[in-house]
């Protein structure tokens, strides 16, 4: 089978899979991006997350937080409130960690040139930690990602290590990072739309109706976010595991 037909088969197989992620579907905030990519004949997404703020309670005997072996005390894909974090922290019995994880997207590309094009858009949009991996069967995966993360331990063996003023500070910092995350996603979408229109590999029409509804919902959340910011500042999918067994990472400069 030639590479182009193999790529089409991989794409069909990926879309036929069940989404085993914790959320179970694509985040609304990046639905237009995912749809735009999947509508192209040169790409399809294999996993994604729009970015999130989470509070995880890990096992106290573990040297690092492993998401599969811990409790999720709080998670949101939008800006968060201090009260939600405080409430979640009160439930911690192990090593609670407060985290902001930015947008991440894995895209299988038809060829190296398509991967380079996507990488260029990602880097120019602020996702400067993006890179490419080539699997042992020739699958080309582009990872769109950035480095503006946040990870802070808040408890140890159930004992809270910080006061509420510090939690206010952390929430403000995480919400600022979330706002920057949204800006970068919008920049990435606009840049990607421009290059795909020029390339002619995407029809741009598949998700128009749902995208319009999502934009309306995001506008409503912006009003809610302004209320959150005013009240909190004190006086703030489908990865192919077999193909990832042997990969070589290439970061374009």
C-alpha cells in the first residue's frame, strides 16, 4: 500500500475509535480548530485538550503525580474561582498539586511538508515547544504545545502547606495563563485557516454552524470571567500507543 492510501486508512481508523478520554469529547474551545484540521486532506487530529486548570490529589508515597493513580479534586477548561480550589483542597488526603496545563494538540500529517507547514503556524502563534515525531511505521505526528505551564504542590500527606492568600495568588496567575492560552489558540486558528485556504486542502464548511454556537457561548463566558477576576483578587483521544513505541523527536528551529 502506498503512503497516501495508508494515510487515508489511518484517518478512517482513527475516526472510528471510541474517545476514551476522561471528558469523552472535544473541548468546545478548540472544536473549530479540530474541525478545521480534520476537514483537510493532509491532516487529522489524534488527541487534544484546550487547556485546563486542575487540582489533583496524588498518592503520598509516589515521587511524582501520576494522573491514572490519583483523584481529580477540581478541573475546569475556563478560568477558575478561589472558592472552588479551596473546597477541592479540603478534600485532599495525599499530595495535592495545583496545575495549569495549556492547549495541546497532536496531529497526524500526510507528509513532512504538511508537518513543516503546521509547525510554522504553531510556532508563529506562540506554541514554541511544538515538534514532530516519526513512528516506526512512518506515521508523522505534529505536537502543538507551549511551555507556559504552572505546577505547584499545595499539600503533603493531607496537610495543607499554604494559606488562602497564596491560593488567591495562584488562581490569579493560572487565570492569566488561561487568558493567554485562549489568545494563542485564536491566533493559531486564524493562521491555520489562512494557510489551508491558500493550500486548498480544506473546504472550511463542515463545522460552520457549531462553530458559530461555540463562539456565542465563549462570548457569554467572557462576561462571567470579568466577574470572576473582580471577585478573586485580594486587597486572581486517540493516541496510537503502538506507533509511539519507537519515535525520534525533531524540533524545527
